[in-house]
């Protein structure tokens, strides 16, 4: 029998479950359900707080647990040796639990001897995964996944002091098909264990639950959450964590939207969660949630993060904006010069840099361009060759828009609509008009807006019912004949759908179609290589991480470019598509590399983006323990430019430009629209999207 790795553990899962229609999401569900969750969940920036590396080399953490006892926080975690760049570790080598302690979740952390090491003589134990520790009856109880040749096992070890652990003499508590990642919560007068499992051989991935009165004897399993997929990769339905707050139960489940993403689902019933309860997203892998007094924290780790990361967790009345990587964006301006836009790590202001001479690689200094911003901007190039920049305001309050003048200068920022959940996707259609596609707060729907005429400063009103609920911001690109196609991840990451123009510059298909033959939550959100971007214009198609995310490929393709994308390697090839897709001609930097998350080259002026120090939230390359996590390195902040609406003369009336009126501000997407459109709000029936 093969050693039990996550790869072999999930080999039995197979099949292509049918994907339901793109739904109306939590916003629509709330219209019919008076018990919609009271709070949304979001997290701040993750700070790198603990490096588990030793003199023997760099190490990583993965699934972990935090517990406060006797005035100190204790960390127990999967630990393993980091793999070379572009490769992923072998989970069969995860045979110990790291242990560290600190006065607060943010550290400073002190390393202790590993808490538990593999014992093959203990009922065939083959690995040590996903510890979770609770305190009860004067003892500490560690639940973990221990594997075994007779089935995946959930095991128990106990301790009186958190340093010396003794396995339960009677053996594992229970076994399952793929039982792993246990988490235990006190609910009423009993204990409830949540863990990930399969519904059956070849079945769905589920979050299972069992009940106990004494932490030793557990009931038969029930199902708390069922994933839409029966896919066999490792990146589905892992690391469940449940928190109770004000009578609501919040399930944190990942990976969603990529390897480093966790969705939050809310429910009144701790034994039943579904996608209709979507309550937020946290940009981390294997997220754990703890409270320290009045402060809440989310912790995260992973194969490519080199240790523990901690962020403040926020309970919100409004949906959090989508948390996307702070990568720069670039395009050719009206003068044919490359222009790069990025965010300053210190104050989130927007920065701009222009290529002065491509032959000598000479660039202008970084200069302030506006802000602060809630996300890296999106850019489009209109029919006159002028750049147009679209920016999300902090907290997704609204969208802003700035247009390049024919002489190369820039008009002032103006409001473009809102609120929004992310910066829009932008492309130019065959008629020469730019079109923008935006995600609403909480991913409840998609909206579309089109330029009134090619190169015009005026835009048509928003079309709020262009799409239903989505699991991530959309992407858009043009076909060879100029027809636009939009790609979107469905809620929960269960698949990808697309919609396209039926004729160049014409109407759109009335129904969304499935883009992948089976649900594929491990793909993350799709990406496109569009005209006017640094990517080759011939590759106008959707791209996303391959299964496991280690290589970028056409979302339905069979070949990926041999470049690390900061996620595990493919575990199983996707189904063969009906059309051949070429290999990607460009490469992406691995997370933690010298170029990841920051703009290219910075010889002149100061660099933008985040530093590679642990406190900035971006991990350094693997390094020995002798270099402890340090503080952020940042240059002085540039002067801020007000990112505020401004009037512009000569624009068409009703075109959505300039400072909106008080009436227009009530519109959910467009801040300045014709009187006939003002006050329009999208209803669940208006946002239905069909799939064949």
C-alpha cells in the first residue's frame, strides 16, 4: 500500500458533478430569509510573525492551532522542510508538530522542542497533520490526523503542561475515508468535532461533524457542509474552523479562490452551513481564528509562507472588499510608453512610473498618482490610445476613474459608481468602446458599464443585472474578431462560467455557460491576457492556476507554463478540452521571490509595493533561523493626491461623469445616471443568470 499522502488520500474521489446556475448569493437569499447573518467577516494585512527555521535549514508551517494558557499563547503546527523554489514539499514528510509560545499572537515567539513526533508503532501512524488543542478537565487535549494503513485516522494526545504529550492508549478515536483536519468546539452542553471527509468513495468533499460528552467517545458522523465538487486534488475543503459569535456560527473553509484563500459561511445552526450564508473572505491558507480580550485575530500558514502570519480579524456591518495580490499593472500610454501603476506599502497611495527609453531601460521616478486605494487599479486603453485608470476606494466605498489627455497629461479623478467589491475588469470591444465589469459588495452580483462612444468621456449607466453571485472578481478579454468574453468563478469556487458577445460590439448571450467540464474550485479565479497589457495580445483567453496551482495554464487547457505560482503542484490533470490551448509565453514570480508583489525595477526614485520583511506580510525567501523576523522597511511616503470626484467641462449630460447629485448617490452602482435610471436597485429576480 502506498504511504498516505494528501495525494493518495484523495485518489478515490472522482467524477464530474453538475454545476448549478450562478446563484443570487447571500444578498438575494437575504431578501427571502429574514435571518441573514448579522455580520460580515474580513481581515487586515497579514504580518509575518514567526519563522520556524532551524540551523539545519528553512522550515514551513501548515495547518496549526493557537491556544492561550497560563498567560501565554502556544502554537502547535504541521512542520516540514521547505522545498526549493518552484517545487512543493512532500506531505508524507510531515512527521512532527512544531511548538512555540508568545505573550501575544503577534509575538515575539519562542521556539520549543517539537511537541509530538511520528510513532509508526502507534496503530500504524504514518504522518502527523493538523493539530487542534482544547483545554478541559484540567488537561489539554490535542486532536490530530495520524493516518494509518487501515484508514485515515483522527487521533488524540493529552498533556498537563503543553510540553509533554501522551497518545490515547486505546488508539485512534475513529477512522474514515479521508478524515483529517479536526477542530473541536464547545456547543451547548457537548463537544462538537468538525473535520474534512468524503461523502463516500468517489463522493463529495464534506465538512463532517461528530458529538461527544467526554472528548473520548464520539458519535457517528453527520454532515455540516457539502462541497459541490468531487474533484481529486488536495486543494478542496480543508482546514474547517468554526467560531460562535452572538448566536451565529461562522465556518472558515478553504482553499477558496486559490491556495491562499478562505471563505466564511454563517449559520444559526452549527450543524448546517451552505453557500447562501457567505459572509466574507480571508486571504490566507489554513486560517485559524482566536480572540485575545476584545481583539480578534486570523492566523495563516502554508507550504510557501515559511512560518506563521497573523492579521486582525474584523466583524463588519458591510461586506469586505476583495483582497487581491498587490501586483502592479502596466500598459502603453498615448505616447506609446509603458506606464506602471502600483500601491505604496506604507499608506496604500497609488504610484505611477513611466518608461522613458526602452532601449536603455530608463524610467521616471515613482510619483504619487492618487489614493489611498482599496486595491491595485485596473487599466484600459481607449480607441485614441489614451489610458483610463479605474480604482477601488478604501473599503470598497465606490469606484474612481481617471483618464489620460491627448497631450499625455491626466484629467482629475472622478467618481465612477459604487459601492463595489473589487476593482473592475476592463476591455475594449470591437466598436472601440471600453467596457467595465464589476463585482458588487460581498460578491452578490456582477454589473456592466460601457463607454457611450469610442474614446468618449461619457459612459452609459451601469447594467446591474449582468450576472448573479460570483466567487471572485471577473476577468474579460477579446476574441480574434473583437467579441468580448467575460469569465467568472462561481460561488464557493465550484466552477468557472463565461458569457460573450454574439457579434463584434453587439449584444451579449442571454445565458452564462459552463467553461470547465466539471467543478474545479482548486483553479482559483481565472485571469486573462488581453490586448494593451504586457502579455502577448495573441493570448486573449482565460488563465488560472492549474490543479494545485503550481503552474499557470489556460483555464480549460492541458498544458501549463513551467513557472511556479506559489501553490502545490498538479495532483491530477484536468479533463481534456475540446479545443487545444497553447503554452503560456510569459512567466510569473513565485510568492516570496524578490519580484513577487512589487513593481519591476526601481533604479530611479523609490520602489513601490511591499518590502520582503516579515512584518510587511510578504515572506522572505527561505532562510535559517539565525535571521529572525524583522520590521518593515519602507521609504518615506510620497505626498498624497486627493482621490476625489471633480467636475469636467465639455462632457455629455447624463454621461455619468463629474460630481454626482445627492439623488444619484443613492444608486447602488452608478453615482450619476439619467433621471429615469436613478434609484434603481437590483432584485434577486433581476440578477438571475442561466447556465445550459
